[in-house]
């Protein structure tokens, strides 16, 4: 299998302009690194639908609420910019396990997307190359390899993790977990996928048995301090670009 996966260069490109309809060519995947703040939530709240406001209200803490509102408003603003549409007018459907998708509109590019958040950071992948999954996790301090490992990793993956030096094992643990979750999210199955039987290891492409044998491809993303990330897509030659959203108004 070819390993010629195009990669983001080693850093996030600060980006302050609004993308437009021609911004993402066919076969492209853009990943946006987003910081979530109460200020962003305040400014973006009016863009959310009644259903999104209902979901926000169900969250237990103010912190969880501002993160949700900020992420959903940025999701709307960024997707709307690619589509040349009004952010508040976008409508989403949900798959059987909750994966949101844009409701198709006539003449639109076939954009797919996936969002992930961890604490005050979020990643949004926007794809013109078919299904995409993204995950970000803050690297925790507790060593979970023995406790959680058997529930989520294959025996081969656990052996592999044990070979990592102690000071790098946590990052490897979270990196591996992100890769599994990104595939689960690209498939739209979320954690209904039996991740303990899905061997992702550290290969560039992974085939998932339950699908039609077509592989998923991974691309490394630039480092986000104290976080692990994973991006996965279906198109072997997808062209991945990485942007950090700078002030944008
Ligand atoms: C999807 C899932 C893996 C997310 O895990 P997580 O680490 O908590 O969250 P992340 O931050 O990485 O991703 C959350 C985002 O992924 C998207 N998402 C939700 N469900 C998804 C799914 N099944 N597949 C892909 N993406 C999904 C959403 O955009 C969500 O953010 P939002 O709610 O703020 O819009 C997990 O919540 C899950 O398995 N959900 C399935 C729940 C289910 O079975 N529901 C059935 C009835 S709807």
C-alpha cells in the first residue's frame, strides 16, 4: 500500500480572512484549530438554532455551555463561509449515532465536516474529499494504560505501548486513542464501534473490517501543546491544510 499521504507542513497557519466558495478545491481537507472562549460564545450565540440552544441549556456548567456555544457558532461561521451562505441559516441533520451533517443544498460543494473539542480547544475538519473524522484530547496525567488499555486497545497495540519510554507513553496512549475515535467519527458510529477490535497502530492507512475494505488514511497534524490529535479521511490523495483561526470579523 502506498504511503504517499500528503501532510500538513509542521505548523498551523494563522488565518484571519474569510474562506470563500473556491477556498477548498475537490480532494482537499482543511483543518481549523480553534480556541473557545466566553467572548466567542457571547458573540456567536445568536447564530445558533433553537435546538442548539436547547442542547446548550442541558449542559451542567457554564464552562461546558460556553465551549459548546463557541464551537457551534464557529462551525456555522466557517462552513457558511465555504458555502457562501448565512451562518444562522445552515441546517444540520444527525446520523443514527448523532453525527451531524449539512443538509444538502442545490449547487453546493459536497462538504463534509467533523468537529472535536477538548477543554478550551477544538478542531474542525472540512472536507471536499469525502468522509472525515477528527479528534483532539488533552493528554491527562494519570497513567491509564493498564486500567483502560484492555478495554480500548488490541493486544498488539498494548504491547506496542509498553515499549514506549515511560515519559512518552501517555502521549502515545492518547495518540492511539485519538486515531480510533477519529475513525469511529468518520464512520459516524461514535463509540458504538468496537474500538478494542479495531487495530489502528501507528500505520498511515487502516482498513476497517466492517466496511467494504476501503482503507482510511491518517494525516499527522501540527503539534498542539499538551494535546493528542488525529485526522482520518477516505481519499488516499487528499490534500490537507492546517489553519489556526486568528481574529476574524
Ligand atoms: C461521537 C463521540 C465519539 C464523541 O466523543 P467525544 O470525545 O466526547 O467528543 P468530540 O469532542 O471528539 O466530538 C464531539 C463532536 O462530534 C460530532 N459528533 C457527534 N456524534 C458523532 C458521531 N456519531 N460521529 C461523528 N461525529 C459525531 C459533534 O459535532 C460533536 O460536537 P457537538 O455536539 O458540539 O456538535 C461520542 O459522543 C459518541 O460515541 N456518541 C454516540 C452517541 C450515540 O450513540 N448516540 C445515539 C443517539 S443520537
